[in-house]
């Protein structure tokens, strides 16, 4: 359990000091010590403190505090496992339940950026979410570059391995879109502040959470549309190749159709067909002539 006092510069203190001073604080703890941390912060919560049951990000209004859950995709494996965190926010305290070092790293960045400003509970919340989404723009730019590279390959006619490359990108973007939508809802819930835990002047900071998540979601939606456009271009290439192959097969079938007619006609072997005695070379020449004429016609029409 790590405790930071929010008077002037964020300062790490012990639990005994927090009890005696009763100052605004941020408590970073694991699920095994969460009950003690909540008791220390004066938050009365009787629910389950298991992080494994968290399936998505949301925030709920309780009697005198806000309960939030975060299900954060890992940047290196967006579609895989996630960081699962619980947030308890009261007027004077924030308790962050995190079994990883994820929140500790975020708060160190917040602490480093608070050299010349006094942190409040509201500012810590906004800074936490800001740090949470800081690298997401870079991630979306990387996805956009990957899609552009795939589009360039499609324009050059290189379609090998396209579906194997585009499907994971689309899957990750779908995951991110849902995640940013959940963050938008959390920002809106904080801004509404139904329990009036925060000063009206301080609520404006929560609008930045909604705005940033909204921008990220809109960019993700744009990338999903871009993916669909590239998939359509790929499908057009495949259809064009199939049409080309069908045209080639049709031309070949058309070339050999007269030959089939000739061989069928002379394969009847009637006695009153004078060509049967010495017409074999003539039939060969006729077949060759038919093939050459058909090929010339199809070449002229650019079907071969």
C-alpha cells in the first residue's frame, strides 16, 4: 500500500500519519489490502473486491463515493489480456486497487508533472485519465500506417496475406472503439456528479476526459471505415482477377468449340463422306486455321 498526501506537492506518507492528519490522499493498493485502504480512507464499501470479475470500464454512483472499474487494453496486445483496476473516489480521497504496477507508474508521472501546482482529488482524477490515454494517439497512428501500407500493396496488385494482416488490425480497432466509448461514459458520469462530491468549478476538468476519449473514439471509427475501404479495394482486386480468369477460360472454351464441332462431325464416319479417304491432313489444317483465327479475334478484342 502506497499513500500520497495531496497537500502542496504529492508526498508519500505512512498510514499512521494519514490517520492523524486526515488530509486529502491517494492510496495505491492491491486487492489483498483493499479493505484496509478503504477503511483508512473512510469509504464504506461492502461489495466484492475481486479484480478478476471486471469485464469493462464503468463508473457508478454510491451513497457518498464513486465506484469505478477499468478494463484497460495493453498497448502491445490490445486484443489480449487487460489491466483490471478499481477506483474509489470520495470528496477527500482516491483509492486505486491495482494488482499491477500500472497505476503506480501513472502516478509517478502525475507527481513529476505537479512540481509547480497543487493537486486536488479532481485534478488527480483528470491527470490519471489523461495519462491513461496519452499513448493511445500514437497507437492509432501506428494502426493507420499499417493500413496505409496494406492499401499501397493492394494498389500494386500484391494481395497475398492481406486478410491475415488486416483482420488483427480490425479486431484491435473494434476493441479500442468499445474501450473509448466506455471512457466517454465515465467522463460524462464524473462531469454530472450526481452526489455533488466536487465543487462546480472543479467539475469542468472532467469534461476533458470525455473530450479526449471522444476524439480517440472518432479517430478509431475513422480507421475502421478506412479498413473497410481497403477491404473493398482488396475485394475489387480479387473480383477483377476472377473476372480475368473467367474471361480467359471462356476464350479458351470458345476457341475449342469449333474444333469439337469438326471432330464430332467427322467422327460419324458415314460412307458417303468422300473426305474420309484422304481428308485427314485437310481437317488438321482446318483445325489449325480455326484456332489461329479465333486467337486473332480474341487478341484484337483484348480478351487474351
